[in-house]
């Protein structure tokens, strides 16, 4: 009887340990699956981040080009305005000289 009780205790211990082992293996499989899924999500996020960085870089380059174009256009307008002002000054001087000559005649 004692031998049978000992065998039952050992058998129940073995059953318990096997159940625990199966539970741990199942949990390990779930964690492995979750880890794999998390790694996939991390890779996708990393790819999204790289695409976003590239888009931001392109947008910054476009903005820089537009700003440079605006700057050059403004410089051109200033130069044209200076040329017009110089032409107006020249015409005023010519008119003044012409009126002086007329006054002398």
C-alpha cells in the first residue's frame, strides 16, 4: 500500500510536471509568435520612418529651391527697379539740360 501511494505521488508529480512543461512550451510558442509579430511591426515602422525622413528631406530641398528662386526673383526686380530709376534720372537730367538750353536761347 505504501509503495502504491508512493507510486501515485510520483506519478501525480510527473503528470503535474508534464502539464507545467506543456504550459510553458505553449507560452514560449505564443511569446515567440508575439516577438516575431513585434519584430515585423518594428521593421514596418522603421521602413515608414525612413520613407518619412526621405520625404522630409525632399520637402526641405524643394523649400530651399523655392526660397532661392524667390530670392533671385527679388534681386532681379531690385536690379530692374534700379535700372528704371537710373533711366528716369537720366531722362530728368536730359530734360533739365534741354530746359536750361532753351532758357539760354
